[in-house]
C-alpha cells in the first residue's frame, strides 16, 4: 500500500492601469464649451471657484478642436482635463488539501484486486475591484469612452470530495483472453453552491493477445457551475444575433413580424408585431412603435437573419450541475513484429458518444428574443394582435421584461438582459484515431505521431423543446 497527503495554497494578484481613455462627462463638458474649450477652467466645488478649495479642477488652454488641431498640438492641460486612467485589481486565491491511498486488497483467480481511495477539499475565491468611473450602477453620471461598464465581484465556492476505485481482474490466460479486467469507480462531490453530485464509471479492458486489446465502457460525469457562471457581475458586451431583428417586417426568421418569411404565418406575424409594439413604447418611449411600423418606410426596417445586439450578462447563483453520459469502445493494436522498422508501431481507434443535458450556457440574444416573442415559449403572444390587454400581458412577462427595444438604426436588434441557464442539450459522437511509429536513425530516434478526430454528429440546442441542430461538417 502507498499513501500521499498534500496541501497547497496560492494567491495571485494583478493590478492593471489602462491609459488612453477619456471621461465621457468631462470630454463632453470641454467640447461643448465655447471654442471647443479654449481657455476653459472649472472645478468640482462651485462654492470655491477661485481657490479650488476641496475641489478637483481642470483647465484647457488650447481647446480640443479635433477637426482643425492635430493631437500633438493640443495642450497637455486639455488632455489631462479629459483623461481617465483606469485602475483595477484582480485577486484569485485557492486552497487545496488532498489525501490518497492505493494498494492491493487480496488475490483473485485472475490476479490481485486493487483499489484506490481518497478525499479532497478545494476552496476558490475571486475578487475583482473595478475603477469607479467604469463601475456599472455606481458612476451613472460618467463612464470611460469606448469601454463597457461592469461591476465589482467578490465571490467563491468550496467543494469536498471522496472517491473510490476498484481494478477487478476477471479472467486470465485463456484462449483469446490474455486478460480481462473491470475498472469501477465512484465519486461524491459536495459543493456549497449546488449541493451534492455523484459520478461513476464502469470500464472494461480485454487483452485478446499480446498485440491486440479491446477497451470501452460507460462514464457518468457532472460539472458544477464555475465562479463566473454563478457570480459574474452585470457586464455589457456586443454579441452577434443569429436571427437578427425578429420585430422587423422584413425579417427572414420563420418566427417574426414578417408574414412572408418562410414557414411563418400571417396570424403569428401579427401577434408578434403587437407584442413588439408594446415593448418598443415601454422601453423607448410612447410613439416609438408608431414611428417604426407606421411612419417609417418598410425598406428602412432591417432585413436578414443575422445582426448584432447589446447584452447585459450576469451570473446565475441558482444554476444546477450539467450532466453527461459517455460511452466509449475501441481497439488498440501493437505491432506483432520484431523488426526495427515495425516493432514500435501502434494504432488505436475509439468510438465515443457524449450526451449532455442541463448544459450551462449564457443566453444568446436570439434565444432571449424567442423566449419573449415565440408563442411556443410565451403562450400569451398567440392571439395578442386581437387583444390589446393580452399583448400588454405578453410584453410584461419575465422573459420580455429583459428586452429594451430602441429601433434607432444602430439599435435595431435591441438590448437584452441575459444570464447563464441550464437550458442546453448536446449529443456528440465521433471517432478518434491515433497512430504512433518510431525507429532508430543513426544516433537518434525518428518518431511520427498522427491524431485524427472525426465527428459523426455534433447536435445541440440552446432552448428546451426545440429541435437539435447537427453542426458536424459545418466548421
């Protein structure tokens, strides 16, 4: 028997200073002053305009007329008046303790029954301290030009685990069975965030002869959500929108306000438009929907089945672990020849299949739009065109409350509040092949290693109940 006990503690701190950003509020103040801020002077304590007592102050000698003055000719005090050097700090701390034990229990007719067992503890903490000017919700009068706001994060989790494994010799030294063994294992993991997860495996290894071996089995896996998926503070990003603007009457999506889109119906298009109208007026102001649908030329509405959108991502502390069932089967062939050119030849081919449910992923913009506007997910949409009260009710559901719709030219796809969900499904199957060969060449060794992976299918869906799409062969 052998045993091992170890502990580990580590901390990483990163301090970042980012130069070259402007304060949006101060830049606007200088640029909108007479002559683009020429001779500008001001301070933050208006009760002390001359001595700058207890105040931040700024000056601009040359002004900042970018249209006529080269950057190098703008005075330093102007640049200082609008600059916003950002400072943020990230701290990651991890503590690990683990104990392992392995050895032989007793002899069976086909060999020794061996085991491994152990326990571990892991604690992870993550802290992000943002610059105040770029902190969402805290600096609502200002922000850094060209950088999306985000919030501080101070979060973490810990997990306690125990595991056990058995290597069971079943048969040995029989015709076509040099050896046959089973590998059995189980693990219990308790996360303070998601509770207890159980994983287990049963694998087989059949050595037919001393040069051919067959292997395979089943493995149940779980992955608990990580710190980002659980605790990400609200963060703004620009993302692609795979379906574009489904409120547009020129959309190509089958579920949209366009009655002429393929596989769409006039009734569904009218219902979706009715709900879109309510959302537009609620989030962008009364009259927005009339301007978009009634006063604007149809050609000005966006067309296509793709686009982009603004999303505000935030973690979800209510996530559950994602679960996967994995099957494998394969064969390993070692060269039966003793010649120098062939003795180190080895080939393995394995088939595998992974079915993943409750997959964790951040909502895409199109998924957020469908959750609100597709009658499949929001039944109140159906019939909304003929019932104003129902249209309002449909537009105020939890899914629709996450959409802000301002159909200005650059905001045609809207903005969405999104989070991480256990909404995905994945079914992947493929073949892995590996070929290894080596031979002595002079005083050294020449080796060749080839790895080949082929997807039989790669199916996934990011919403429950929708058909899975096979992406194999598309990338």
